[in-house]
DNA sequence: CGAGACCGTTGATCCAGGTCAACACGCCGC
DNA sequence: GCGGCGTGTTGACCTGGATCAACGGTCTCG
């Protein structure tokens, strides 16, 4: 801690830490592809952060929609719950990803977003985002891309749920996580699962016992090493072949 | 046919038929909620139509993305195909719905869009849409809502594929179609399925035999009357209860 | 209007994954 | 350090829907 910060420069350390232009995730998040000047315009609208503790919700289905949230740190899940209690995890979300776009259409959130570990999000007031993106062409386009990619991601999940067998689903899940960890500078082959077997199962349309069994099977086959939530991928190609493999 | 159209007024019958402001779907489609003046600005960018014959594709996965498409007439399906040939129908689409948003993120389409019957779409050049929506606040917002609703729709499909049993899936499917037909002024209880059992199965993550069997079962139970592709819903509440019904 | 290709239905059988049950292993607070 | 609870593993068994197979209906196009 600087006892005597140089005047001016250090004045806004807190703000500096808060803005997109100095954020280490800017290459993954909404500012992706924007120029320095454009990111500075983004800075003007993203000035609030929110800390979420593990187990807490960022928003719930039915909550009035007002903002999007960019994940800064922590791991989140989104889910939808039916009246009868069945729930479907619709996604796991990492730093740099945007949450809350489900709320735009109806002014109310359609799903629940939970923190799987303590984390922090940047609050992006949506009306302001629309305002600024009317002026910053690239921001507008970038935001459209983010939404579009969410639609494509969802199609991938449908494919997984609709056509794949249990082993393929798990393999696809692990490879997808691995890829996303790499993009964030983490190891592609060794990571900590923040979610339970039940949550993985819900996401993949499987029961927790099945998830557990297949992890054990993959371990027996030398594809991965599992120790509770700690996963090490030993044979990426082997996992890939599980996906590619088809009788004909 | 007017042999002697009144001068002036009839000059642009073709154009009149082409613009959003005189389109009967404007309450469902992109112009939803826009003022007369705003819709006229939309007219300036939507001036091309494209006819698609049954069985033809509107676009294919990998095609360069340039435009969105608003369905004017006809029934479409979108699907994703894996290298090994398995395919997943990701949606069935009716007049007033927007196709192509999957392409924005990567500049290339991520799925295939096929016409299930002869139809016509309005071509919406995407760069122009972004341009105009930078000027027309409500158009911008409306477009964001359309994308958001697509995301929410996808979450519904995930729920269906991930947590529902075969009968529930079919019941949900029929109720969803019924609802969308009503919104378009058609009968809620009697309609023609444009897709095959196999396509329904693909969408619902079931095999065509299962779809066929459950249709027969629903018929035996007096819930619906099926004759090939012609469906009559006899007991809407009965179908709803299939969804609501849970052991606890 | 007749042949052939789809498309849909139904029956018999099979099996992937669900269900139920027991137990093991952290991890927490006391 | 101990009891209890949430989480994960594994086994035995069951079942919903897949698979395989046969056949009937209907749309299409020459």
C-alpha cells in the first residue's frame, strides 16, 4: 500500500481497477475487438461491481431485468426450474462471459444465476448499453455477436442433449471446459470442477450416478484422472475420438 | 385484377405489398411495437424478398452471413448436422419469426434452414439493420428483444430435452405449436403438421417410432385426433396435465 | 392411373441409463 | 476428535425408449 501516492496518477486507483480499459478480460468480454477510444466509452457505463458469495444468486427467474452482468471472477451456473421442482442447468459460466441476456425480451429474467464460488461481476445497465451502442458502432456489433454466440452455444447444447450418448456428452463437456480454460490462460488439462456431479448431470441430461460411473470408466480407460472435483485430462485425442467415433 | 388502376395510388402496388408498414405480420415480426414513422424507416431496408420452394434451403451451415430473414409465408426448420450424419432439428419456424441470427457471431451460419413448404422470406441486410437501429431507438430495442427471446426459447428446448419424458415432450410440442398458431390467427386446436415424424423426433430427442406410438397413445386416450399430418387437439387441459403431473 | 418411394404404424426384443440402496470419504462445527 | 451432512462411488435391478422388422397408406411423377 502506498502511504504517499503520487498526486493525480494514483488518485483513482479504485476507478482504474474498475474500468474495462484496464481489465485483463477485455479480450474475451464485451470490449473484444474495440479500439482503445471505444473501450473508454464503455468505461463510462460500467462502473458498478457486485460481489456474489458462493451459493448466492445473481438474479432469479422473474426478477425485473435491468442490467447485464460481465463475470470478472468466479464460476456461475444458470438454471431453469419447473413448478414440479425438476431443474435443468442451462449453462456454466466463466470470467469474461456475459449473463442476463435472457431478460431483455420480457423485461424479466427467465432463469436463475447462481455463484458456484465467490465471485464478482461488472454491472452493465442495459438501457445505457443500448444508448452507448447507438453511438459506438463497434460496440453495437460486438454486443450482437455476443448474443448470437449465445444462440449458437445453445444449439450445441441441444445437439448434445438430443443426439449424443452419455459418454459422448461427458467427453464433449470436458473438452469444452478445457477449451474455455485455455482461453483464460489456465491449463487445458488440469482443472477444478466447481460444480457437483448432480449439476453436471442436470446440464447433460443425465443422473448423477451416471456421471460418476462414466468418470470412473474414463479413468479406467486412462482418458482422465479424477479425484473428486479435481480433473486431469490424460488423453485429449481419446476424448475427441469418443465424439468422432460413429459406426458408419 | 384491376384493368385500370387509379393513377398514383396504384402505382406501387408491388412495393406496397413489399414493405413492413403494410405487412399483416407487423404485429408479430420485427416491427412489433414500433410507431408508424419508425416502421417506415424499416421499410427502407427491407426491400428484397426471396421465394423458397419446399425442400430447398434458405442458408446452410458455413454460408457467409449477410442478412437476417423474416418469414412471410411458409414453414421452416433449422438443423445442425454432425460430421457423422446425426442431425438435430433445432427449431420449427413460422411466419413472423426471424431466421439467421446464428450467423452474426462468426459471420457464417451455424445451422441449416430448410423450407418445409413453399414460402417467402423478407431479406434484412444485417449491416443496414445495425445502421438503422443506431438511429431508431425502438427498432434497436425490438431487435434485442427478438434475440433475447430466441435465447429463452432455446432454454425451453434444453429443459424439454434434458428433463422431460417422451410423452411430456410431445405434449409440450403440441401445446407450443397450438399457441403459435393462435397468435397467427389460426385455429388452436386443428392444424396441419408440416414436418415428418422423423423431424419431430429429431427436434424432441426421440426416434420416429416413439413419436408415432405416442401420437397413437394420445389418440387412444382421447387427447387428440391424428390423421397422418392432420392434428386435432381434443383435450388441451389433458395435455397440460401431462406436463404438470408429477409424483410429489 | 400405376409403380415406387416415402412416410407412418405396430409388434417383438434389447439395452443404456435410470432407480434404489449401501457405503465411503471429506469437511464442518462443536 | 467426533458426529453428521453433503457429496461421490459402486452394485443390483428395472424400464422407457431404441432398435429391428414387417407392413399398410399416400403422395408423386412419369
